[in-house]
């Protein structure tokens, strides 16, 4: 199918029920469907939106185009959960159905205010010349999950930004409401974050840009999230076109963060003793992450595990992408960002298998012979060892998702070059991160058929990868010149 502009903008009602049912059946029958991650019932999933807590439930929406693996007319699909692990699909949440979002209900956020959930999102509207006019729009959701849009925009495009003005995060800070919005400056054509303030969620005052770094953030910033951890501000964002000398990355676009000491939103100042821009994830596929502070103050994060402008093998099956598992954020005493699985992820475990030291044969130590397609592996590798942890290995030892470890030099390399179907090779097939030298490495590895999430040393680093194994890739092994000392536990994981 050729995805013309006209086809991508075709109203949902014009597609017909049978088309949608056929697409849903195709996704449900995929060899790469996921068991304990949120995936689309059909078509495309991208940015997580409206991540929030309201009326006794955790809520997350995702950008949805249900008719194909392309960026067409976007809506919001609504999910809710009691435990941040088991998610109930409530279906269409925001429909692109009026003048200000007629070309898509794009990304945004949500915040409980009184007995309702306030939603702020980016409406994409184009004129007869296909010029985009971005609007920051509002809506209210009641306890029955009914959403009513506000009839007029909350914020229109100011003169000092281009049409790239999107992804508002609405927060309450020091008794006032603030919206932080990804932007491109109209004069400099560089990436910025705009700040708006409101007392009543009706009238918004433009406070200019948030200054959080002296570095150039490329040509555009998307998906900003500001959260507070132990009273310290953490800014998470997606710069496009950023110089790789500022923060090395190999993905087409990175997802980054900066940890501050304090923030003054009224003055547009993000104060930090160390303004180093860091990668949120050291793997392949994390983007458009959204974080928020729950009512108890804890910070949680969820990500789109997919990247813009990249073709994935499931595109041929007319569905694409998924969301990461939810991660709880914290800071070490040294101010390092920690990302950990939420505790309720352990509720999915069953058939726990303690891993005892196995003697190798032909430089291979077999850990698990039949993993199934959904599992968690906790593994500690002793210091001063080198080798390869093979995840999803086949019987011929020529295909696996490889984690190359060197605890002497302190490095980990995730290699998906021979992990099944090959894709996105123009951006490389390996990602490397550094850890402490001459020290053990603690790994918490989650595999869910076609996604792998690795938490390193208690969440000081994470590495995420989509991969698409062939049939028969169902074992875990360690390859090394001499037997590796390790200890750990393997669990199979239930579906949600």
C-alpha cells in the first residue's frame, strides 16, 4: 500500500469495521507480539501521553494510528492500571475531531485537579497550503473516563517559535500551574523549551525559554518532562540534531536528561552544578519518554520503544512499536539517576530457577535451555572476567542477542547484529556503555519476545533494544575462554 497524504488523513469512520478487525487479527497473530508490555491492537503506537494518577488508577494514553504502521491521523488510546503492570485497554481516548486538532491529536500530559483529570495536548491543524498551525489544547476527563475538550486553544503559536511547538507538560509547582513545551526558536532555528504560567488553566502567560544548558540543543526539542526527586529537578527531553560531541549517541535521535540543583520557572532558570547532558538509555530504541510525580511524590517514567523515521520488521505486519515497562526514578547520594522496575513487576514471575555454576564445554556455559518468550534474568558476574552473555540463542550458536561484558575494563556492549531479523543497520548494530572497572556487574534482564530491557548495577544504567528473533532462539548461555563465575535467578513471566 502506498501511504499517500490523502490516505493518512482519511477519517477513521471511512475505514470500515472489517478493515480494523483484520488489522487487529494480524497484530494478534504476530510472531513478535508482546506479553507484558503495552503494544497497539493494530497499526502504530508512539509517544506515551497523559501519564498520571487519577480516581484510584494509573493512566497512560499513547499516540495511535490504528490503520497502519505509519504516522497518519493521530488519536490517543487510553490504558489504565491498578499496579503499573497490568493494563486495561479502554480504547479511543482523544479523537481528532474538531478544527484545532483535525490533522491529529498529538502528544501531551495530564494532571489531576479536584475531582477531574485535566489533559493538555498538542493539536495539529493544517491549512489549505498544508502549513501546520500548532495549538496547545485542553480537555477534562471525569470519573467515568468521559473526555470533554475545551472549545478554544489554551495557547497559540507565539511569534518567536516556528510551527515546531509541541508536547506540553502541565505541572503544578509552588501553587501555580506551568506548561513546558518543546519548541524551535524562529530566529536561531534551534531547540528550546518554552514555559507558560497560569493561575486558572484558562489564561497562560508566556515566560520565555527555560535555560538549562549552555550547549546548542540541535534544531528542535520534543517531549520535555520536568520531575522532582528529593526536591531536585530532573529535566528529560528529546533533542533532534544535537551535536554528538555534546553527548555521544548513535540513534537517529537521543532521549536525554539533565539533573539540577534547583529550578525557577518564573525566571526560566534551571540551576545545576553539573549541566552535563546525559543519555537516558544506552541502548537502541528509547524515545519520547514521559515522566511525572505521583501524588506521593515518587517519580515514574514510561517510554516509547521505537524511533521516528525507522522501519521495523513488524511494519510488514501493519503494526509497530510498544511502550517500555514503567520505571521508578530515584537519585543516589552522589546525584546519579537511578531507573528501576516498579516492585509490582515481580508479581509476573513464576517458576523461579536458581542458576548454579555450570562447567563449560567448548567455551560455552549453558544457563537456561528453554526460556520461552517471556522472562526475567537476574545475574551477577564477578569482577575481572570477560565474555559474552547470549540471550535468545539458537542451537547452532550463530544467532543471539549478545551482551559482551568486560568487568576488568568496565564495559558492556549490546549487539543485535545477529539476533534475528536485521534492521536499522545504518545506525549500527552495537551500543556500548561504561561501568566501574574491576568490579562485579549486576544485571536485571527482561525479555518479552521482541523487546529486551536491561537494568545495570541497580538501575544506574539501562539498555533497551527491540529485536526480532527467528524460531528456535530460546536459550541463554555464556561464552568465554575460561569458565565465568556467576550467580542468579531466572523466572518466566506472565502476560498482562
